[in-house]
C-alpha cells in the first residue's frame, strides 16, 4: 500500500470482491453477511475491506471492493480508527453475551459520520448460545444504516437461525500463485522462499505471512510439530489426554493441515522424492521417520487425518473425532 493509498488490500477471493462491489454500487447490500471458510485465508481482511468500501466518501473503480483509498474515511478504516467501524473478537475462548449486547445497543444508533455503521464479529462459532440468540432480533429487524459481518471458520458451531438471516459467502483457500505474489509484495521474499511458504501454508495467506514476518510463528509451528511427534510414543491413555487438550486449544483445522503436510513429506522421502519435500529444514527428522515407520502406517494416518478434517467441518463430537484419529497415529519412530 502506497503512502497516499489507504485501500485495504485483499488477495484472491475475486468472485466475492466482485459480488460485494456490485451490491454496493447498486445500493443493494444486505444487512448481514456471514464470511465462512478455513482459518487464516483472509476472511477478516475481506470484511475490513468491505467495511472500508461501505463508508468510503468517494467510492470508485471496477477493481477490488471499490474504496477510493484517499479519503479521510478510508484512512481511518485502514488505521483501525473509524468511528463507525466496530470490531469484536472472542474474550478468551468465547464470544460472550455482554459483547453481543454492546453490538445490539450500538446498532440501534445512527452512524457518527458515515452512511453505515459496520460491525465485524470474528470467530462467531465461539459465541455461546445466549450470545448468538441475543443477536437474532437485530438480524431480524435490522436498522437501514447498520451492516453486520460475521466471520467464522467452523459452520457446525453456528445456529441455523443465524445462518438463515445472513448472506453467506463461502471462501476457499487461496491458489498458490496468489500467496506467492502476496509474499513477494508484502514480505519481500524471493520466488523460491515464497513458493515454499505458499506450499507450507496450504492456501492460508495469514499463515504464510506470519511465518514470513514473525520468528515466533516459526517457533510455534516447530513446537506443534514436536508435540505431534510425541504422540508416536504415547500410550493410549496419553493419546486420549492429548486429544482432550487439542480440542480445548482450538485451531484444529490449521493443526491438522500442518500434520498432513508433515506426513506427506514423510511419504515423499519414502518414495525417494526429497526435492518435493516442503519442510526442507526438517529433512533429517523426516528421513528418520521414513526409515522407522512402515509406509502403510503413514498412508493410513494421512487418510485418517483427511477424514477427520471433513468430520470437524460437520456437527460431530470434536474430542471423539480427535481421539479416534490419534489412535490411528503411527507407533514409534
């Protein structure tokens, strides 16, 4: 973003950007939206960019969401300081009713300086039942000047009554080439380094940028891999305890995607395709696992992880799904 251009840049999701831009141009935006999709693919960024376009003083253009990027409103939106933009995220592990009551109170008031007052509520799957129900009346009887954007990566945690009152946009992981471009532009990476992180992120731009810009993110990633490897030598009881802890920690989609890529790399080594390994800095560990664990166990665990990822997107008992998965993890290594 240039110094005189305050547009919030969205990478990918062109179809969603076009749909939202056309709705704004036609003065036909909905009172409530639900942006649904895997973690770290840019849902919240899209929501912020849409909020910016809704309150832009001079909307223009046929690209992106149409914010001009130059007016005072766009600058305040980009800096997270717009008085008509409100952002709500979980307190701890939950969105609580007090937060939703604040949304309801403010939604009944007129915007301070723009056409719309925009509310962005992230991780809405973490809203407890009371909090979700508290929002229903506002969704049923919306103010003409209020726009609410719910963001969620876990559809099974949402009430059907909430989903039915929103326009649903199902977002998908980004293509590899989009993430490579973003990493080169935003993080200044070489094409080779950007390619590696793009593959490691599995379509999640937020993950790729975190790994590129934050050494703590690399440390956290390596810690999750190390923790995963402890499962191999864990007893049945220990595996059950690990499953319980994982369910409480959350971010299961991201964790399982990282595991999938790791065991895919083990399979690559076993099939003498080391140049195709994504985790190149872990080649030694991958080689040891490739030697010690039968390929049949590796394949079985990969298939189990893929199935579990599908289960977690539906309304299943997450802890039981994780317990069943960890019981199928390879033994030893």
